[in-house]
C-alpha cells in the first residue's frame, strides 16, 4: 500500500499490488442455495450489483457540496433523505445525516475519486471512508417489488411517502438496510456484507408467491 501526499493531505492507494479473485457477498448463497431463474411469471426480479465503489463522506455541507460537484459533477442532495444521480444513472449521492453522505460509483472509480476529493478539500475538516468491501447493493424490480418490501420493512413504502429520489435507513426483517428508490420501477437495498446472505434468503421467501427470479 503506497503513500501519496497532496500538500498537507496524506492519502493512500488501498488497492492491492496483486490481483486477488473477488467473490460477491452472495456467492455462497448462489453456489449452495436457491437461485430461481426469472420467467414470464416473475412479477419480482432480484439482481445483486456487486463490487460497486462506496464512500462515506462527512463534513460541512457547503464545502463538501463544492468539492463533490467539481470532482464528480453531482450536487449533494438538497433535502434530508434525498438521493441524486448523474445523467448516466451510475453514480449517486445519498443524504445519510446532516453531515454524512453515501457516494456510490462504478467499481474501481472509488480509489481515484477519494484521492481527488482529498486533494480538492485540502485543509477543510472532513472524513472519507471507503466502505466498498463492507456493503453490497441489491436491486428489486417488477410490479410486486413494493409488496415484497411491505413484508420486509416497517417503513411506509407507499409512493406518497416514499417517492422517487428518496432513501432511508430501515429495519429489514431482523437486520438493517438502506432502502433507496432511484426510479418508478426500481428499488435498491444497500446491505452490510454480513447480512447479505440472510436478506437474500428472506427476499426469496417473501417473493415466492410472486414468482421471484434472480438475475445473474
């Protein structure tokens, strides 16, 4: 792991020097558990989006907004529980608390993004933590996706309370998750790696009556 210095800000290249095979948090479930294939009768579809880059940003909203807009081309969400995407839909920033945001980008971009943000922020008071290896993202689509969520979380997911562009931390079954709604037809669950297998099996059970299928 090499040391890189920008002025007074020390940053680190956390990528390993050698190529190491990666396994998604659901790899064991895929190999040893049930993986129902999508069919014409599937009214819910589940797809893991593994290996995304995920950074937690903490600091003052004004200074972070300027840096994120300059480096990533996205403004911080303008309201609590907000979720914003870039034009491609591949990069997002989510409000987590008054001084905390979750940034999700395609896998591999997070290393350069972190260093560019550190360089841009300079001596400002901030913290950036790479949580990519600790979390995974599951996408739910289909006309019965909301019904599956209604079985799984106590939060009110009716569109009047959970519109597009909203993201909340929720109790999921007997664990926890971040629930996001990036579009009308799609929901996302950001899960801790240690909970991923349990949540996957729960979703398969909750979606069985709707013919849930798993995209791989």
